[in-house]
C-alpha cells in the first residue's frame, strides 16, 4: 500500500482464528471522534460513514489522543519526505462539529491501531483493529491477510486527516475541567485535592 510509515502499536491485542472482516472506507463522507455520556462517564467512539454505510468502534480516551498526535506527526513526515502539500490547520470547510450519527452501535472495541501513508492515492490510512484473545501479529496491520482481527480501514486526504485530528483533540479536552492545583479532573461534586491536604475542591472553588 504505497510507502507506509511506522504503525501505532501501543495497544497490541490479538488475532482470531476466523477469517476477518475489513470495513474499508476509501472516500468516507465522515470520519470523526465523538463521545456518548456525561463528562466523567464518557464512552469514546470513532465513526466512519460512506453513503449508506455507518460503522462505530469504541476505544479509550488515551487512544483517541495518541491517534490525533500521531496523525500530526505523520503529516509532518509526509511533507518532509515526499513534499506533499499538508495544511497546518484544517480548512474551515473540513471542520465537522456535528454530533455522532445515531444510532451509535458498537461494531467492536479497538485494540491495535495502524497508521500509514498511501503514496499512490496520497492519503493517510488509519486502521482500527478489534480486541481479540491472542497477541496481534503486526503483519496483519494495514494488510489484507485473511486471518486476524476485524478492522476498519479509512483513507483520508491530508486536509481531512488534519480536520479529524483537530476535532479529536477537542473531543478529548471537552471532558471534566482539571483542578488548577493538582491537574486531576474535577467531578461535578468535587474531588479530594492532594495539594489542599484532602480538602474537597469543586469546579466553583
């Protein structure tokens, strides 16, 4: 698939014994990060849609954050190595501020994530692999082998990838406000702040 940059493997999980299903979105209408639930109890999703297809996968907040960061690094590397025009900021027309499409039905929970560059189509390729029961072989990431975890593979233009990363950052940072003293997240009822000798600090304090 063109020249792939290193894959993300911060959450290695597994391959299953059955033939895998790979949901490929080569020209997605949308690919966004979003949440369901209230701050402090949010479930994070990545959602891809193309025409009548809609796929939602669940993952951890930290995975969303890492993916956004790695996309930024990949775009810089693509510009440096290939001279590809890469926007520093997402074009306004590419910014998506709408909520997730409903119904949000979890296809699977993400284990391993892959990230690469397809030189032929000049697209960022994001692959999200399902958690399974055996250790994942990195050879199945961004590959069409018949055995391995189910996956969602999305192709994004550099501007769409930048827009995805910017929205993902906003989604990650839209949760509970951090305590100004200890930086731990504040619950609506406050939290026990170690910097104030156990005093329960609230958002209004």
